[in-house]
């Protein structure tokens, strides 16, 4: 049908424009992901370190009690963040 009305070149230009827009959007997404993911990882590790530090400061008493507090804060701290959102 395109050959009949001599629209091949126009369709090719339209497709090239759409394809270029998609390629540029994909590059922007990769750049944003490259900045966003490391920042989120860093902040989540800082938050986990703060939770563990606070838990250590709250732990008082015998060593068994401190280890229970430590493990609880570690478990609860890791639940604040999703396990893996890269897949």
C-alpha cells in the first residue's frame, strides 16, 4: 500500500524520528539509573549503620542480651529496604 502511494520515504522518516526519540529516552533512563541506584544503596547502608549504632547504644546488660539486641536490630534494619529491585 505504501508503494502504491509513494509513501515509503515518508514512513521511513517517521520511523527514524520515533526510533531516535526512543533511543534518547533509553539513554536518559540508563543515566538516571546509574546515578539513582548507587545513591539509594549508599543511603540505605547509612540508615542501616545508624540503626545498628543506635541498637548497640541501647543494648545494656549481659553479653547474651546484647547479642539478642544486635541480631534483632540487624534483622529489622534489613527489612526497611527491599531485598533486590534490580531484576
